[in-house]
C-alpha cells in the first residue's frame, strides 16, 4: 500500500459525522464517521447489502442523509439545497461506476467533454483538454468512437477521463473493475492511481476484491451500515 497522506486539519477534504440513512423502515447507514484528507485514497469493503453504494452516494450528494453532518471542503452538504449540491458535484466530484454509464449517443470525446461544457469551458479549450485526456488514458485514436464499439476496459477509460476531466477534488468509484477481466481491471486500477496521484484527487472506491485495495491508503469495512474499523475511518 502507498504511504498514508498526512491528515492535518488544513488538508481535510471531507468530514462525515454520524451519518444515518433509512429506506422506509430499513436502516441502511448507522452513525457513520469518516474523514478524508486531500489526495487520500480509501477502499470501502463489505458484504452485499452492507450499504457501500449508499454511503458513496451520500458522500457525493447523490443521496440525501437522514441525520448527521457532512462537510466537503468546509461546505455543509447536509444543509445545502439541490442546486448548490449539483454545482458542487459538477465542479468538485467525479464518479465512476461498474457499468461505465457512458451516454450511448455521444462519442468518446463528447462523453469526456460533457462535464467541461457543463462547467462553462469554451469549445477550443474543451477540445484541447479532451484530446489530452484521451491520450492520457491510452485512447488518443478513439475520439470519434461510440461506446458500443469500445471494449469494457476502453469504456471504463473513457468514463475515468470524463470523471476526472474537471479535475475534481474527489473521485467516487463504485466497483470500477467489477465488470472487467482481471488483467483489464489491473490496468484500470493503475490508471486511477496514476491520475489521482497527479491531480491530487482523493478516492473512495467500493470493491469486493482485496487485491484492488493496493492503490488505497486505507480500507474501511462496512457491515449492516456500520463502520467496523472505526479508527481507520478517521
Ligand atoms: N433506492 C433504494 N430504495 C430502497 N432500498 C434501497 C435502495 N438502495 C439500496 N437499498 C437497500 O439498502 C441496502 C444497502 O444497499 P447498497 O446498494 O448500499 O449495498 P451495497 O453494499 O452497495 O451492496 P452490493 O455489494 O450488492 O452492491 C440494501 O438492503 C438495499 O436493498
Ligand atoms: Mg453496491
């Protein structure tokens, strides 16, 4: 595992305290505490149904929390309105999923350009940044390819480029190698590690594979919505 990043107060990126979440009468997250420093990389593990995806979605503001506090770069996500959260997500948080979630009607370059355009980057700068990102993820020649013509690994490379295009402070990845063969999965992990290192982007990555935790500084175990190793989460 890489050396832990120093986590003094000035470098705190995200601080969650006592997060709780219910779906109906089902308690899915219970008093979760979690601190992330800038550039910190954390793996989230636990059995199916433990609440890993729910926690990831809460940290990224996709899901609301029922109780607790969640500060991102000092801003209280728990108290912000939908528009403010959407703006923060667009600018500061990238997301990668198991099934890539590329837009099928847009080619690789257009998929990657999307967050840049949404953030108001002009067409010329956008084109330049997209080309550089495509090269960075090893797809310099595939700008015009549509998702259906790409392999799983290539689709995930496009998804990673899209997630990191706006240089977010945090990347959330939900089983990013879960739908890939092991060799392709390894290269995707290497790519995530390299890009996060370079941009000093923090990472919270859900994974079922112990071996995938190699790119992370810490592993947090979730069970029935509770963090089992509480000291590691802080
Ligand atoms: N939108 C929803 N509505 C109702 N219940 C939900 C919803 N999303 C998740 N749940 C329930 O919350 C619990 C936790 O789900 P979650 O998807 O967070 O688990 P997970 O740890 O990511 O599991 P897996 O490893 O299978 O992906 C499960 O019991 C699930 O059925
Ligand atoms: Mg899940």
